[in-house]
């Protein structure tokens, strides 16, 4: 009876001991698992340096004449002839158009008659003055009569001068009814047809004077701030890249276009080929001024908190941290960073998607 009582107690004690041993073994395994650290992750890196490079700028523009003028009549009237059309080449002094000149010719006739009358009057008054001069010398007339004759002579001379001036003005009015080219060039536009009544100064013919061509571009403000105006600009035809010319900035508009908010820039071309005709579409290319900048491979760029970021390696601890950056320009191969990185930073370029802050890394090509 005593043995039967002791045996169950021994079995209970032995089972408890077995449970304690198993629990201790499992605890030891867990501790070994927690203590074991993962192997450092291999990554590729690049050490940052600043480079100076200009940003290429490509703009589309058009060819215009270096010197273009809108020509019109100096007086109002009805157009009876326009001797040229758009695209015609003209010489200096060539007739471009003519107004109806009936009124001007009548005024010229009146002016000629007034001159003839003034000349006859002057002849009569001069003869009277000479007689009074002779009589005064002989004592047969008074000084008052002589002075009166002298005044009439001076008046007649002044009237002849006025008539001759009016005659010259009448000749000019007749000449103004004809519009002539002031220089050699090409007609780029016409503004009136025969039969139309035009006002003085209204554009009748727009003439691109011979002597040079400009490439006109609409340039954004940020490009003007970073591009030097004395740089050479390479210009080529949009439909034929083999037709090229070189020019320099000749004029920059002081005011932006109210719609596009761009500034008109005129580039004077040096010896442009004939294929660069007026109105042709051209493409201009130039480099902006070189400024220090940091470039990294595109593969180094990732995202953190909704903004561009890169992984930075601590060269002593060989751990990584993520840092947001400001991207200035993105190309398929490289990314230009304006803020967030410094010279000497070690940036991860491969494996950026599998990293976490504080993670140990092994730089490929170096001993771990």
C-alpha cells in the first residue's frame, strides 16, 4: 500500500521535470535566434563630386528680315495702281503703288500760276522803284514816294518767294501720290488693293530690306536668367537639319508677351544660306552658363514621404539612412540635384528598394 502511494508521486515529479527541461531548451533556441544578426546587404555606391556643365536649351522660332519696314503714302487718297505683289524682289526707287493725283495736279497748276503772277508783279514794282530812285537823285520826287516804292518792292519779292515755296510743296504732293521703294528688298506683305481709299501712313507694302536675317525665338524667363547673351546660337531648319547657320543675340524684348509670358529674342544670323527663307521654321540650340551641380545615376533615386530621396551610406558604421533631395533636372541616365546632397556623400546606386534605415551594408568591391 505504501509503494502504491509513492509511485504516483514519483511519476508526477518526473513529468514536471521533463516539462521544465523542454521549456529551457526552447528558450535557449529563441535566444540564439534573436542574437543572430543578418548578414550585411551588398550594395553599389558612388561618392559625389560637383561638376560644372551648362544645360542644353532647344527652342523653335522663325526667320525674319533683319530690317523690315511698312511703307505707305504720305497722304490720303484712292489707290489706282499697286505695281508689286507678295514675294516680289524690288530695287531702290522702283514704283510700288500710285494714288489718284487729280487734286494734286490741279493744286500744282494753281501754284505755277501764282508764281507767274508774282514774277510779273515783282517786275512791275521793280521798274517803279528804279524810276523813283532816279527821280530822287535828280530831286524830282519826295523821299516818302521813294520809301513807298521800296516797301512795295520788298513785298513783291516776299510774295514771289512764298509762291515758289507753294509751287515746291505742290510738286511734292504730286510726288507723294507715287510710292517707291527706299531700298532693295523683298515684298513680304501688301495692305491695299487698287480702288481702295487709304489714309496717310496706312501700310501698303511691307518690305524686307536686303542686308540680313534674324531668327526670332520666344524664350522663357528662366532661360534668360541662366543663358549668356553673348553665346553663339546654332540654328538649323526644322525640316532639313543639314541647313545650318550661326548667330548671336542681337535684341531682347524688355517686356514679356502678355499671353505667353515669354520674351522675344532676335538672333542675328551670320551669312545665312538661301534655303533659310523668310518665315521658315528653325530650331535654335545653345548652352546655359555652367554652374556647379551634383549629378547622380537615375537608379539611385527613390521616394520617401512623397518626395524624391536617396540612400546615404555612413562610411564608418556602414549603415544607411534615407534623405530627401530636390531634383533640378531628370534625364534617363542621370539626375541633377540642387539641394540635399554634399560633396563626399556616399550614395547607394543599386539595391535601393530593399533597404531600411540603419541597415548594415557591404560595399561591393570592398572587404566586408
